[in-house]
C-alpha cells in the first residue's frame, strides 16, 4: 500500500466465462507515482477479449502495484464491446471499490477515461492468397566441397544411375511441389553457391543454377531439378560456405516490393520464400545473421533444409525459436527462419517434410502484413 498519496496503477482486463468467473486476457504496464495515469494503447484479439461475443462482459480492474510483488485493489468497472460501439468515445466510466461503498462520502475510486476503440478484421494467410498475393519461391543450393565428390556414391550430390533421388533432390521436390501451387507463372529463380563455374572456373558465391543462362528462373520444380542435374556435371565443388550473398540477393527483390507498398500505401502482391539447401556450418555466420536481421523487415521468409549429418548448430541459431535473432545492437523485427534437418524426415513421405518445412510461413506472412498495417488486395 502507498502511504504518501500517489499510486503505481495498472489495469487488468478479464473476460467473463460461462460459469461467471473471469479470466485475465491483458495487463497494462505500471505507471508509477501518479494519480492521473495514461496507459499505452494495446491490441488484443476479439477472441481473447470476449470470445468474439461483443455482448460478453469484460471486467476492468485497476490495481496499485507494490514493490513486494503484491497489489492493492483501487477499483473495478465492467464494459461490453457492444456498448462501446454504440456510444461515442471518449467515454468516462466510474471505477468502484465495493469494500468502500459503506462510507457515506464514497462515490468512486476514480474515473476510467476511454479515448478510442478500433475494431479491425485480422486477415488470415488464406485471405491474402485468395485475394491474389503470390508466394515467390526462390531456391539456393550448396555446392561446396564438403558435400563430397559427386562421382562418389557417398556424396550428398551423387546422382544415382537408378534414378533414385538424393537428399537435395527429395527436399526440392517435396517443398517445391507445394510452393509452386501459390505461384501463377511457375518461374522460380534458382541459384547455386560455393562452386567454381565454367567457362573460366572462377569461384562464385552465387550463380544461376542454369549454368550459362542469362536469367536465374527455372520453369516449375521439374525445371529446377533438371538444372540441378546439369549443374552437378558442370561445376567444381569448392568453398567457403557463404549464405549471406544469396540471402541479400533475395532481400533485394523483397526490398523493392517493400518500398513500393510502403511509399504508395499499396497491398503486398508478392512475398519471397527462400529455400536454402545446405550441408552444414556456414563460413560467414556473422554476415548471414546481419542479412537475416535486415531481411526480417521485408516481405520474405527463409526455409533452411539441412542435408546430411553435419553440425547444424548455426542453423538452429538462425531459427531463433527462443527469441528474436540478434547481432551486436541489431535485432530482428520478426522471426523469418525455419530450419529443418532432412534426416529427421528422410523415411517419411514428402508431404510430411513439406508440412514441417512450410509450417511457419503462413504466420510469418500475416505478421509482416500486420506489422505495417497493409491492406488486402481487392479481387478483380
């Protein structure tokens, strides 16, 4: 309890359950040492707040925070979203402490001043897709020497004379077959990295998978697989394993779309999904982390499939499931990386691998749209 007049108030919003009990759904920040607090606006889904029932009671409790970790009740009021819609805002609502009602002089413990209420529809991934947004599938394949000589049966790039797919081919087919359903022209940029390429056989951090082609696009997943098979016989596997150049290349495409929609307040028409297939440790981990962090502000996701049985601790760090990716003072805006080790799903159907690999992409798309409050495309 504060004994010197001023309080450290915060608000708790709780929805009423069918049995009459209440469940807290949001707690504001504490405003210290004041009798006239002003809390920051916040967002909460209607399902969380009132089970999407605008006539359901929401209890608002004002508490006085104490250093001990406990709090003292200041007062309570009850609201309904339906009532807030009917009445013009701002609105004043009395906050009452029932324990103090016995005092004749008591009227209330204060007044809650509601300034504004905005109800916005939260679009789903399928909403964006059905209204014309496309997923642009981009492939990057690791051609570094650590994969092993393709002529040897134990190489990760070995092409079986019997036609059995290696891990790179299986991962491409499983994920690409799903992604191409969301792209109308079926033209997918496909790159290799970490090899020496003809005709001079100079080292390339990034090169078109269709060796010698002027543009990187392949037609459909079958086109990517055909280009991959040709590349295996034409390039010399080398190193180092640098992933930053290909991340930056795709981020450049995503950046153009980002600037277009931000400068003109337009809907997002294309979202880049980079499928990166690699066999292990990155040589340029610091540069890749920075590239991913900067790409997190753009309409882009990165799927990394780990091929073989190498050390994939770098990939787990990029996935950052326990918190946003950091590098020095730079912090990612959102998590855009999903890492999946191929060996974990090698004995299962391609559908299982595709489902796991693409599991986070829908939420990542929706999160990007909401971060920038982007409108949905109008159907033609």
